[in-house]
């Protein structure tokens, strides 16, 4: 399929002084066509190595790589196409644009080395510069551009050759925080409008959540979980993924019953709580539950007594603030609840102080029990 990348059983190792390091451990992956797939993980997890193997900048030991309908690398079939024949575009961390060239020259270069006729080069470069909102900058030297503009030049150069797929290797890491936020919004918009397949490498969790259609989380050369940003952040079953993708409170708990097929009653140091849980776990199973700090809200101090079946009556806890930070639009509080201390991010105009008693509530959907068989 046009724009689809398929990786099968890919293995890549590197030799160090004392040992052989496995960078890719039998990785199998297919990208969604015309969508953005992000490879996310800590340094050394294998994400950049996987991207470089797809691009043809590294050679694996075994496996197969298919781009579109064409096998571009296969040990078994003896196929190893060079990068320029794989139909890809790349945007690097360093942008890799030439400072002595104009914006037009930088973007035109991939077409010039392919001997594309000059009138076609002119038309395609101007079209892609308009797309990335750099019309009028054709004669500007790259050194006269801001970091965000240089990033857009690199994107335009990758797009001008009309690749099957575009690869991004930490493309925003050199930008400051505010510029990074605005640029990733632009980049998401550009790629969505183009309906082009993209593989995006980052270790930045927020970047992955905001720019991706799907995320594949890597650890130790393997893909440990894959899903939409919402699934990865809110419904992960892997403790490493939960902990890596954002802040979480982890508590040991025991299942004491079920409300329905997907919600269990558990006892934990906070007390009794209803949470989302796999239906195949028996009563008495010891599990780990997790909550996100921002999933808690302040409950009314003197609520009317709801009916027992009312979900609003569930998961309400009293605790004491033992630590407090003001974070602009919210307070970040450490709250002692029962036998646990949890991190809570509270959006409230109420003046909070260390030592205050607070009532907290969390919806059953935002508390999740991990399956012990899948915990990592």
C-alpha cells in the first residue's frame, strides 16, 4: 500500500568493548497509511536505530523492510536499496540545511540532484514553500532564519521530492519550549492536510501525545505497547508505559468484587475504590492500580446524600495536604489519604494551604487496575 511501512522481525546489534548490545530485538511493525506513527521511548530504547534502518542509514542483521509495495531491505532475499531509492524524506534533529544557500536553494537541492527540469523545480519549490508558509522567503539565506523557520525549510526539502513516507528524528529538540509548542501544532496541521504517512521519533511524551495518530512505546529494543494517544495515556496496561508517558500514583490493591464486567471494587491504602479492571481477574487477586494526578477533583465539603447507586457517591476520599506547589492554572498537592500519599493536580480558585483537609473524588474510568500478567 502506498505510504505504508512494514517491518518484519528486524534485528540489529552493536558491538561494544565487552559485549554485544541488541538495539532491535525482533521488531515487527506496520505503519497506518497516511497517518503519523510516533516511536516513543527513553534514550537507548532503539527508536532512532529503527528509523535509521528504515531510511537505509543502518543495516540490520535479519528481517525485512517494505515501503509501499517494494521490499527495500531483506537479508533472506539479498535486497538492500540505498536511501535515495527508498522513496522517503527525512527531517533530522539538526535540520541539516546549508547555511550558504538560500531557502530556495536548500529546498530545490533534492530535485536538482535528480536532474528534474528547471521549470518543474521552480513550480514544485514554490508550491511547497507556500504549504509551509515560507512564500516570500525564497532568497533569504538560511542563517537569517529563526529556528522555527529553519525547521520548516527542512520539512519543505523533505516534501518537495514527493516521498512515499517522511521520517522525523527528534525534529523539534533544538527549539525552546514555547517555539516547540507552536511548531508541533504547525507540523501536525501540515501533515494532516497532506495526508502523508510519517514516522516520528521523540523521547518527549507531550510531543508524542499531541502530534500522533498512533504511538508505539519502545523499551530495550522492543515495542512494549501501541495505541492511540488516548489509549496509551489513559488505558495502558503496562506499568512502564504508564510511568514513562506521564506522572501517576501507583498503589497496591486487592480485588474484593466487581460492579460490572469492566469495573472492580478494590481495597488499597486509600480505602475502597471502584476502578476500571480486566474482567478475568478473580476476587482476591493482588493488583497495582494507578491514577493520574489531574484526574482528581475537589468534592463538595457537605454534599447532599446521593443514592448509593449514584456514581457521584463513589471514590470520594478525605485527606490532608502535606505539600503544596502553585503551578499557575492549578495547585500540585501531596495529599495524605488513609495510608497513602498521592500527588494531585487541582484546578481551583479556592485558596489552598498546607495542612488543609480536602475531599477528593476520582471517576471510576480514571482509576485503572493493571493486569498482573501484563505488568512490566
